């Protein structure tokens, strides 16, 4: 009887010691979740980067549907590790894939409901300015001229505040393109002239082809061949 009592006592003591060791392990900083989280974060970031690079390769090949899927996976991984800059870049790429596939509403929704909101939370005015430019293009392609002009105008306002000459020129050219589509050729020509003067002022030749193409478009509309 005494042996049974002693055996029971030893078993109880062993269980208590085991429970204490488990509690201690849970509280031990070296064995807790932080180290695991860091490892997982690095893994997720690497995964996201791999997805992004593979998606870019598919984009160059013109495989926009597959690229869209991989950009989406990259966005998921970047969001998981809270790298919101890369997250927004992946989302912009997703919107561009929708744009290339003619899915303008899907592109608009990603840019307005996710990208702009994230850049706003991040306090990135440059991010917002660049997104306004992309939205201007998307709405123009979708023949939504009022919305397109509004976003190009917003881009121009931020460009002035941030003293970004190139972005301001892009906004002016964007407005000219909208006006050409609306057949406001006189106003469009004035915008193109302004863009040309601004480009010359900063000694930039990167907009020459855009301005030339836009002027040729105006000429073809105002002086049709017989």
C-alpha cells in the first residue's frame, strides 16, 4: 500500500515538473514566435520576389493572364510581410495586366480601392501622383473622359507641389490626349505646345515622340485626306 502511494506521488511530481517546463518553454524569448516570424517573413519576401520576377518574364512574352496570377501571388506575399511599397508595385502591375487585357473596370478598382488608399496611409505623395497618371490612362482607354481629365489634373497639381517637372509634363500630355479624343483640337494643341516648351526648358527629349504622334493625330482629324 505504501509503495503504491509513493509511486502515485512520484508520478504526480513528474507531471508537475513537466508542466512547469512546458510553461517555461512557452515564455522563453529565445524559443518564442519572434525568431520564427522573422524567418517566415524573410521566406515570404523571397517568395514574393520570385513570383514578381517570374511574372515580369511572362509579361514581356505577352502572357498577361499568367503574369496577372503571379503578380497577385507576389502581392499576397508582400502584404503578408507588410512591405507595402512592394505590395503597391505588385498591385499596379496587376492593374496593368487587366489594362492590357481590356479589363478597364478591374484595373480601375485595384488602383482606386487598394493602391491609392495604401499610398495615402503610407503618406507617399509620389506614389499617389504616379497612380493618378495611370488612372488617367485607364479611364481614357475606357472612354471616360471626365474621370481621365480629373486624374491627369490631380497628377499635375501634385507634380507642381513636389516640383516634379517630368510628371507635370506627363499630365499636360495626358490632358491633350483626352482633348483629342473629345475633338477639342485647339485646346489639345495648346497643351502640346505647353508640354513642348516645358520639355525644352529642362532639356528633355523623352517626350518628343509623344508630342509628335499627338500632333499627327490632330492633323489627321482636322485635315482628312480626300
